[in-house]
């Protein structure tokens, strides 16, 4: 195991419970031994003898610790960057039609901290403006009223309690499980299953539990959860 700070790199050797090997002292920011990505800058902190990754001026920090670009009315570049993913995202589903037909759901005390795609600081508090921005971006499926646009959601049991200033969380009432792991954050070993009553509530279940949940949906709502998932399709 390696622990890094601006002045030294410490390697913990598991030979014995107390064995430690100390490496040469280095400035990890200067030596590029940090884990900050291209959207952030490594900043040394002499007081704590550590470092932090600070988002560059053109990006915004998210609750999940990532850096996302700012939203403007013209997002052709960002849309083009994700063009190669569109076939997978659509998965036979016309996302534009699905979004247009969907209603907005409002959650006042909880929100998905994951899935931030862009930040629209100029639209903070402007719910109608944020709705329009989200509809204009094909991959956007929700937003917080403080300006964070979402491209995916965590399962409801992973949502965070809203803090002052976050404001209500808005999400489109669409089938989040129809997109093959693009609009949700279920682990690859798990199956995304809609709640069946009100989106974007969905669960990430084991295959065995998913079969039982889908059978319940079929019996109580007269339909399978979505067009790409069937009871027979879960092996």
C-alpha cells in the first residue's frame, strides 16, 4: 500500500503487522505522483503534508468529488464527444421521445449525488431554465436547483439528504433501466429493476431478487418493467 503527500511517499510493506518501508522524499505534485486528473490541479498543503485536487477554473466541483464542465447554450462539442456512446445509450429507445413524454418528479429532501454531467451556475434557482437546459441535452435526465445537471442516477437507497442551498431535486419520470447501465449506477453484477409505481425509483438487485421483483411487477402492473428486460432474460 502506498501513501503519498507532497514531501514523501510512504510504502506500507505487509511482511509483518508492524513492518514499514519508507521511500525517498518527493513532492508528489511536482513529480506527478498524484491522482488528480486533467480537469484538476494538484495543490500541495504543507500544513497537513498532503495534497488536494482542485478543479480548474473552467470546471466545477461536484458532491462526489469530480470536476464537470460549465453549461452554455451551445453544447455541440460535448454532444459530439458522446456521439459514439449514443447507440448504447438509446439501446432501441428513442430517448428524445421518452423525455418529451415524461413528467418531472420533485424530491425536496433527498438527491442523487452521483451522475453530475454539467454545471449551470447562471441558472441557479431558475427551475424552468434548468428544465429547458436539461431537455436540450440528450443525456440529461435531472438536475438540482442549484445548477447541477445529471446524466445518471444512483439507486434511491444511495441518495443523500439535501443540504441547505441544494434545493429540490428534479428528475424525469423515465425508465432508467432501459438504457443498459447508462442512466443508472447499478454494479455490473446486479440487475436494474424499476419500482413500477413512480420513477426514477429503481433498485439494483441480485439476479434472484430481480426475478422475484419482475414477477411482482408483471402480476401487479400487468407489464414487465421495460422492453429489454424479461424474466427469461435473467439467467
